[in-house]
């Protein structure tokens, strides 16, 4: 049986809420920094791109992203209203300027225009997708032809050691790569990153 702390943490990571949301967000920012760096290196936008992120968390990375790359527009979706509020506060000026659009709800993907994003990313969210095939299919529809998808998630070995992750849906690189390709994405390349105690998978695919 999962201990109560592990259970609580799992719930917060899946959908941060209430008093603890800020603390959870801070710890996610620290822990997931390397994953974001690796994902951004893979996406490496060369021109004015339209970006979509599923599960942006506190959204503190969005400002840095806009500073570092010539991104034309960023859209993000979240299911946590606490995370949405934090991200709106952190990116107030960019939201007001219409450069950043932050949406609440898993279904908000359906409200977006198809074939309109150059780069799509999602970091540490795959464990919580109730229907991964539908999510990957929706992302495929939203991508422009030639658009890129990057996913990053903790490896099964890493998650096996975390008591909070017992109920997480865990994926090997091969398993998620197969799912991504089943939904039409092609030219997928995967890699595993091991650094210190971290061990995670990175997957990049293209809509051809
Ligand atoms: C572990 S956190 C990761 C946050 C951030 N991407 C990071 O790596 O620091 C997972 C986030 O995904 C959000 N989330 C989970 N399922 C989602 C879904 N179907 N659509 C959008 N956001 C989702 C949660 O609310 C949570 O903020």
C-alpha cells in the first residue's frame, strides 16, 4: 500500500492545488530544469514559431523561453487552476501583450486551431494522461505539417524508486515511441538522459 505522504505528493504532482501548490511548483521548477533544457535543445526553434505546451506547471520557464528564442506565440494548457494562476502572474505582461495564451482544462486542446503549431512540448505529464492515444492524436492535429513534438518523462527505473509514483502510468522509451508513431508522428528519435540521480526519457517526432 502507498504511504499517505506518497499518495498526497502523487495527487499534487498530477494536479497541484491549494496551499501546497506553490511549494510543489517550486520543487518541480528545480527538479525539472534539466528536462526543460534538454527539450529546448531538441526543439531549437530557428524562426518565429508558434509553440504549444501541455501541462506548463507554474509557467516560470515561459518568460525565459520567450527571451531565449524568437517565438512568435506560446499557448499553454493546464488542468490545475492553481498553476494557471501562478503562470498568469509570472507572465502577466506577455499575456497582456497577446504573446502568451494560457488555457485551463484538459479539453482546452479541442478549442485550438488545427495545424497551427510549429513546436509542441510536454514535460512530465504523460503519467497523468487518462487516454494517451487521444492526447497524441489531438497534438498531431494541432501540429503544422513539419511541426515537431518533444516529450520528456522520468524513466521507469527512476519512478520505480519513488514511493509517490506507484500509481503513475510509467512508460519505457519504446512504449511511448510506439504510441506516438501510431498516431501519425514520424521520424521519432529517442534518448535517455542520466545525470546524478536523474534518469529520464526524451522523445522527438515530426509531423511529415
Ligand atoms: C509533474 S507536473 C509537471 C509540470 C511542468 N511541466 C514541469 O515539468 O515542471 C504535471 C503538470 O501537468 C498538469 N497536467 C496533468 N494532466 C494534464 C492534462 N491532461 N492537460 C494539461 N495539463 C495536465 C498538472 O496539473 C501538473 O501541473
